[in-house]
C-alpha cells in the first residue's frame, strides 16, 4: 500500500520556517523547464528526482529526460503504476518507479536537482482537490491551465537536501532492488547529519536574490516562445489545407468533388507516395476513385480495394481510431491491436506498400470512410504526430461534407414527407369540419323551426329538442376526444393506479351503452376466479366504452358483440372486444390505431366519427403498461380488438373473490 503522507507536509514538518506559496500549473511548467535546462547547460552530474501528476506531461518531456540521463546516472522518475512509462524497465537509462494509486504522490508535482554546483527543488501538491477535478479528454486527464498548486520552489541547498532525502526514502520503499544505487546517492549528495536523523539547527534563509528567480522565469518563457514560433509555422500550413477543403465543401455538396480536392491537397502537403480516400461499404471491396500519387508509384485508381478481409480496415472499423503499420519494423500501432497481419502481405507486395496510415471518417460513432496514406519506399519512416493530427483534422472536415451530401440527397424524400403531412392536415380539416358542421346545421334547423313555428305540435317540438340535444352531445364528444388525445400525448395526465375488478369496469362500460337502442346484443364472458388488475379504473372504463362504441358502429342490429377475458400469463390479463361487423383488411390492422384514420369516404359519411377512438385507446393502454392490437380475417368477417392489463401484485380478498366467482360462473347476455 502506498504512503498517504504528503512529501510537502514532511518537508514543512522538518523545516518549519518554510512558507508555501501558490502556483498556477503554467508556472510549474516554466520552473520545471528552467531547472532541467540548467542541468542540460551545465557540466555538473547532479541527483535528479521527478514526480509528475500525469503521464501526458511525462510524454511531452520524455526526450528531455533521455538527454538528462546521459548527463547524470542518478536520475529517478516516479509515476503511477498504470502509466506506460512506469514499465519501461531497462529501455531507458533513468530509473522509473511505479507508485501505488493510493500514494499521496498521485496529487503532487515534484522536481529536485541536487548537485555540486547547482541545487533547486520544486515540491508542490494540487490545491483543493475536490473542487478542481480535471476533465476527461480522450481517456486522459487534461491539465487545466487554471489549476493551482501549493508548495515550495527554492534554490536553497538545505531544503533541496531534505526534499531529496524524503523522496529517496519513498523510492527505496517501492524499489528495494535500487538500495545500492540509492545508498550511493545518499552518500554522495545527502549530509551525514541528515542521514543520522538530525534536522538542521540553523534558520533556513534564501541565499539568492529575487532577480535571479525573475531571470529564471524569463528564460523559461523565452524557451516556450521559440517552441511556439515553430508550432505557428506548422499550424499555418495546416490551416491552409483545412481552409481549402472547407472552401470546397461550401462550394459543392458533391462529396466526389470534395474528396478529389482533399486527396490532392493532403498528398502534396504530407509528401506521401500515395493518398487514397474511399467510402466505407458493407461489400467485400470498394473501387478507388480518389487518388494522389507520386509519378513513380503505381496507380490504384479504378482498382478494387479489399476491406472485408483487410485486418487493418477492420481494426479501424472496430476501434474508430487512427492506425499505422510499417512493414519490417519493430514497433507498430497495428501490431498491438492485430494478431495476424499476414492476410494483407500479398496485397502490400503487389502494390509495393511498405507502410500505411489509416484515418477514419467518423460522424457520431458512424464510420463514413477512410483516408489511407501509403509509403512505397524500401525503408519506411514513422508517421509524425503532426502528419497524423493533420490527416485527422482533414478527416473531420470530410465527415461533415459526407453528412451534408447525405442530407442533401435526402432532401427530396423529406419534401415528399412534408407533402404527405400537408395532405394529412387537409384531411384532418375536412374530417373535423364535416363532423362539426353536420350537427351544427341540424341544431340550427331545429332551433329555427321552434322559433318560427310557435304553433308546432308538442310531439314535434319534443322531437326537435331531442335531435338538438343529441347533436350537441355528439359535438361535445368530438371536442372531448380532441382534448383527451392532446392530454394523453403531452403526458399531462396523472394516473391513479389501484387494484380493480375487471367485471366492475365492464359493468360500468355497459351501463353507458344502454341509451343506444340500436346496438347489437353484447355478451360478456368472464372466467371464474379472475384476478384483480392494476390500473386507473376511470380510464379502463373509457377504453371499454370506446371499443364497444366502435363495435356497435360497424355491426348491424342483428350482429353479435362479445367481451372476453383470459389470463395471458402470470403478469397480464388479456381482454377482447369482438364483433361480427364489417371487419378490417389484414394490411390495415395496424393503421386503424393511427390518429384520424378513416375508412373510405362513403363509409365515413355513413357512420361518422373522426377516427380518434382507437388512437386514444392505444395511448391509455400503453400508459398503464399494456399493449393493444387488432385481428380480423378480412372484410365482412368481424373484428377482434385485444388489449392487455397488468395483474395486481397484492393477493385477492377472499370475500370479494368468492362473490366474483359466483357472478362469473355464468355468461351474461345484456341487450342494450
């Protein structure tokens, strides 16, 4: 288990006169660079101990530590156990120490230089760990420039010796095999009184003026500025290429033209032997249409390029990351991901390919295509980070171009869909207009007759009033259906779920149908010991009522309508409303549940309605955890509407269960 004690706390405890300061991450980088540059510029062979928070920072500084290891043999780099550079072993001249994830070093940043002519130490820990967690970028923690660190930076030899002593003790606990080398470093660089456990008696004071610190900052800033100038030159070329591709995208929505420009510009910028761009496909191979090549390189244009049996392509397709492969070299990113490269050796021999770089065109985790660069020289050279990042930037632009082209290609289809929606809107207006205008006209005629004919017989007046009332109720139901469907689809209904008896719900639904004398005979067939259901009773009655209304509407007076229920499984009860009416064509069994669905115009005029009933039923049933569907043999063969409801989890009351069993032991025939 790692040491949870902070190295900074140990240093402050040993030297109480020290006062920590606050540093930004940028300052630590500048100070670290200045300390390393001082060693590189001098002729001393100091003891160096580095412990950085992130592997990402170490990768940026790796080449510097290789150079430092040539100057001094006493150099130690501490890192977390799961980082790559913690396991380099004998491949580097400096020592690498993997510390435990629970060690306080995880949140600290240290650099100690202890030599004969030059000493400096930087001992810091991140300030306020809880509120300043780094963001995740590409699977690694990003070192935010605004992050703050608390610690000590000094050139005082006593402080540097104490810091080096603490760090060497921690290194020895992790790497006992380095005990001999550590003992040599302690003998050469650490005072004997400190090794004996005695602290410094005198007051620790800074022996260097502030101006020298300021010079150190300026030198580090100048070093970074020179690096920035070199980066600007490379960035200028990159931006020029990206701008040319962006301009091509703006001028044309044709991916063929954009790919042609990108292939030419990218091949020239990177000076590769061959550059090809192709779209991904489900077939075994694709035809190469876009290619840039050097004059002495064989052309692939018009050739079929394999992808199904290409392990490099399949790896990119799976990983969604760039991939490099260099033949006859010791290190490849492909070798780490692909077990067998032999399947493409024949292909590479045929086209004289010694190395390749594959960069995917990705949009929202979808593989759109591949940019592939080839080297056709005897000894391939590794692809630089600049080249890879440049191709990846171009791939991002081309991905946008492909998506824009697809969107443009789908525009006609979208216009057709909009036209269909417009027709639906027109049909809706026609249906609702008809259903509202007809009862309004009838009500107006009845009221005008009553107003203009005061001597009308009482029987006729009663008939007029009854007709007006019936049509007003028809309009009320129409408006209510619109409001109900709107509430259901917007989710503004609060469901009151409880344990219910299906038989009681059926009885309430039947009672609402008694006023319709023209309705056929309705037969209720419920089995014995029917379990309770879980749902909102008011809305379940609404479903049954609308299904009965629908059955009566399309069934003649001498037809048959029945309500049945069966236990579908342990969790659901299935209810069926069956009729012997006009039936539904098999291809329309799903369509009938759409909003405003109507049969042909003649049927609509004969029976009326807006086609909202079954749509409302679907919304209610699905909201309560069930499903609804229709079955029918065909036209004039009757229709069966089935829906399921969840069975209540709680046990059935014995008394109510007994009463239900008595009532359900026989079929009920109710003529309404």
